[in-house]
C-alpha cells in the first residue's frame, strides 16, 4: 500500500526539529519509567518483603533447676540465640502459607481465644483444657535447637511446660502406647486450608515414652512472650530431637491410642518422612542434605548432630532399633 | 516498533531490575531470615522466567506476525543464562562454600541438583553460539538444531524446580503448563501440513 504525501504543508506547520526530538526523548523516558515501574511492581508482587513481627504479652516463668543441671538435661543449649525477627518471620506453617516469609503476614490477627485442647482416648480422666488452665502449669524457659528437615536450624528460647505433666493429669491407661496430636481445622481462620497442599487437618504422633520424655514440651511462648501466631499460637508441641515438622502447631486435640497414628508428612511422602523423623545425619533425604545444616544467621555450614545434639538424653529410647529402617 | 535500538535498551534495563532489587533488598537486610535460600530461589525462578520468555518469542511472532520480536530473543535467552549462572554461583559459593570436592557427592545424592546442573551446562553452548558471527559460521540449519537445546533446558529447569518443592507444587506446575503450551505449539506447527498453515492468512487476503 502506497503512502500519500501532502505537498502543500506550510513551513510554519512543520514541528521544529528540537521540539520533535524533545518529544521523542520525553516519550522514551516515559516508556522507561512506566516499564521499570511495572517490572518492579511485578517483582515485588512475586517476592514480597517480610512483615514486621508483632510484639506479644509477657509470660511469667519459673526455673526448675540450677544452671549446670539445665545444660546436662538438655533444657538449655549454650549457643547463640536466633534473633526474634528471624524466628517470627521464617516459618513453615502451611495452614497460612507455603512461603516461609509470608506466614507472619497471613497469620496476623489469628484469634487464639477462646481456645481449648481436648485430651482423650485411652485415658482414665479425659478432659478439655481451656487455654487459661494450660497456662497454669508451671511455665519454664527451654533453649532448644530446632532443626528443620529442609536443612536449616535455629536456637529458640521457648516458654512452656513438659507434655508429661499434662498427660499425667489424664492418666493414660495401660493400653495407651502412642499419642496423636491435631492442629485446628478452620479454613476461615487458617485460609490456606482451603487449598489442597496438605491433607488437613495436620496430624502428628509420638510414641508414649517419647511424649513422656522431659525434653518434650508444650510451648506457649518464646523470648519471654506469648507465642506469635506464625510460631504456632497459642500452644504447640516442641520435640527438639526430631525434625521441626514433628513439633505440631496450634494444637486442639491430643489422643492416647494403642496403634501408631497417621502423621501428615509421612502420609504425604512415606519414603521421605518416617513416623519417627529423628534428626539423623546418616539418613539421607533426596531434597536436602541431612549431614550438614545452615544455622539461620550464620554463613558457614555446620555438621548436623545425631538426635540434633540430644543423643545423651534420648538415644536410650531407641535402643535395639534400626534407625535407618525406622527413620 | 521501528525504534529497535531504544526497545533493546528498554528491555535490557527491565531485565536487570530484578537483580537490582535483589541486591538492594540484600543490602537493606530485607531478604528474611535465610538470605541464602531467598537468593537461590529468586535467581532460580528468574532463570525459568527468562527461559520461558525467550521461548515465547517464536510462537508470539507466528501468531501476531510481529516479526521484529525476534530481535529481542537473544537478549532474553542470555538473561536466562545470566540468572542461571548467578543461581549456580549462589549454590557453589554460599551453599557449598567453594568446597568443590563436596559438590559431586551432593549432586549424586540429590537428583534435582544433577538435573539443574545439566540444564545449566546445556545452556553454555547455546549462549556461546548466540552471536551473529556464530550463526554464520555454523550455518542457519545447524545453528537452529543446536539452539533446540533450549527446549531441553526448559524441561530440565522446570523438572529441577518441581523436584525441589515439598508439596506446594503450584508454581512449578504453572511453569510446566506454560512450557507445555509453548513446546506444544511448536509440535503442532511442525506436524501441520504447510498448505493448511496458509489457510488462515487467506482470511485477510479475501477482499
């Protein structure tokens, strides 16, 4: 198609060359800015910055033993604490988000009152514990290592009480051999439960002797404050010698049972996650090295310790067991 | 789009923005508790994004008839290589601490790393032969055949990501779906007889 040119253009109608160039530069600048802003927006949308941690209420604690006993029993490790900002902004809590940095934002405003934990099953005295009753158990500080199956670790000053103290109250019967735990199921409060990323509700389990071990606690706080929602408020399990996912968050139900209960991650990938899931540098995982770990806040790797460094306290629980089979 | 030179500058700068923001966030300590994981994930995702963008050029060109789009293909591909290189270096430096001896064992135990590395090394010959000189030296046909390696790199990259994630496979599956569409389009075009291909444009030639 031929273009028709007008040959009757007056000189005064022709845009000045300088103006023409300026306009062109202006358009270029505008295009650059607009596209740059769009790219920035897109990147920020896909890679959001972490949210500010909320400040919680203080919790009163008691000290049960002298300092050197605390170290010997594994109640306190003498390692640098992971900063509160990191503990409260880097969370695996799929009920809110599968992105560890987004959990804090998604969990903001999570309502934890009223809250009750129903303890039952093979027990003589089943009971529903209100949160305030649970907070009446003597709260202790426990400084534990936390080793995630993904290859990172933290040192966290928890506040809580031994799980055994709760179990003693309900008196497990002689048939009870395992303890099963369940997280709250409420898609209105835990929005990611609307997706099918895991089989909800999240469930976990321990053998009864593991659950009765003094290192196994129910945590209600960290850094002297009430647990932030993203860390499993208002009450969660902490079993420091097992991979982090065993330490189930926002617990509403505890059941004593005779047979090994199903657990969420081993149902998801039986070849990758076992029922025991003890921290074990000798059992390899196809996704993450279990021989070494990254301590959050450090830039060199460190070797992962058997039972996460709690071998002296817990190895006897597994005497005679092949931990490569029962991983 | 006659102003190709400017358009190239525009795209060049936009492709660098993610890196600039990543560096800025790292400098301002806005990359969360595990900067290593964050940087690794971000550079990895960017690699796949740019791979997919470079693979989008040809179908988009065919469909819209905007042939000038091909002028940006090389740059997008080289950015995929660039971000892939940063991704690999993050792993070598921060994950392995330049302990090169520990890499073979790590790769052998974790198939997803092996696939990722293989995909990166497949990009090397493609990146090296991306210059106009190389097209001439190899000849268009051979050059084209060599650059079909990109399809394999795309599959490898998505597979690498998919194997890594624990259970939330939404993002890798999205990438996989996009890749499937892009490669599927090529397959369909290949097996569509040329006569039929010309049927569609005739819609416009009927006056």
